[in-house]
């Protein structure tokens, strides 16, 4: 419940701390009924920070545990992750697959989150009429069940579609929450949304302050989206040099974290300013994370994926996912070669 409150009030630091603390305690206690819930919360913090690979692992871990213990499925944020990554067919298929179930179960917040994922996907693709339809459904569930990001997506989609009254209503609802929150994340979202409905010097000031607010956070997707919208506005104001600065930063971030649709949208805008856009692949660190190193050591010692998963409370599929990331970092191609790896590489400081 505390994680839900902190995420809805845009307090990213407390949200992540609580989710990580809960996961550590659940793992230590072997509390398989609690672990999927906190893993879902951890996955959400990773999505908003732009750590998409971690988010996927945590989401699949939660699903694997639920399947293993025969529990009912929970609404974890994989559709949201897929939306940010710009995976159109995959995201839409997931939304259609679970929408009826969520509606039938009366799970308003889950429905609002699901429809918001569709809005994020379509806003990223620049399909604003479709984004508006998703965002209106996300917003319509009512204030208590409404997902916190729903009005943000609705303001952008409605503003792009010339539906200023709809956007203004969403902005009013958003402002009620953001002013109560007061975090840089929340106030940056409010300023960005307000700028979409403003002109001239007012819009310039609002966008600039929104960027400044989001630069104080570690929330890469939100920071980049603010820079993208500011850059788009600057280009339309024929301030190409200023636009390039914002669009270049947005494009680099989207490309680095793997937000493909938003990266393409930023790239098109950047090209329109006269700059050549170079495609980059997502950066991967060469150093193993503590969990990767632990899994690699266990695999080196002869444990199967199922045995590793049982000890770490993760699914065999998640173990395999980690190993696929480990092998290139260590310069090997299979688990049989782990015995040749110097021990120091499997014990990162």
C-alpha cells in the first residue's frame, strides 16, 4: 500500500526504497505470496527510470512465481514497458487480451493503467487520435481508481488533437495531485502539460522550468519526453538552434534506454532542424551486476536453471535471461565455458 501511495504521488525515491526493502525482506523470509507484489512495484520503478531490462526481468519473475504457486495473475506493468519500447503489435495484443478480464473483475486502477499504456504507445508513435481514445478511457475510471499518469497522457493527446476543453479538464485533475505532491517529477509533469496549452513566452517559460525540474530526477523517459515536447515547440517557433539542443538530448536518451517509438519521433524532429541523426544501439555495461554474478557462479558450479531459480525465488526463464546477458560480458558463448572465467570476474566489487 505504501508503494502505491508513493507512486501515485510521484515520490520516486521513496517508492524505489520501499519496493527494494520489501523485496529483500520477502526473499529473506521466502514469502512467495508477497514477493510477486513487491517485484511488480520494483518493475514499475525501473520503467519510470528507463531501466527497461531490469523491469522485464522483475515482471517475468513475478509472473513465474505466481505460476509456480498456482496463484491468480496480477496486473504487472509489462504492457506499460512494451508501450514505452514502442512495440505496437505486442502492446495492443496484451491490452486486448486482458482488458475484458480487468473490466469484469472491477479492477479500476488496473484498467486505467492498461489504457494509459495504450495512450503512451500511441503518443510515442504520433498517432494522437488513437492516444486520445485510450487516454479518455484511462481517465474515465474516476479519481480514486485513476492511474496517476492518465491525465498526463490525456493532456498531450487532446492538445495535439485540438481538443482544448478535454485537455484543460485533464490538466485540472492533474494539478490537484501534482500540487499536493510537490516533487520535481510531479511539478515537471504539470508544467509540461500546462505548456502544451500555452503560447509564446508563457509556453517557453513553462517548458524550460519543466526541463529543469526533470533534470533533477533520474527519470530518463519523463525527462526525455519533456525535452522532446520543448524541442518540437521550439522548432515550430523557428528557433532551430535551441530546438536541436533539446531534441538531441531527447533522442540520445530514448535511443540509449530503448524507447524506440519516441526515439524515432525525436529523430524526425531533429532531422527537420537540419541535423543528421545517427542511430545508436542500447549501451550495455561490461561489468556484471551482483545478481548476474551470483547466477553465473551458481551455473558454473553445476546448478540447473530450475535449481538456481528455486534458490533465488526467480523463474528458470529469468535465470536464462540473465545468462544470455552474462555470456557476452564475459566473452563466452555457453555455460560450459564459465569454468574458464577468472574468479575475479564473477565476484564484482
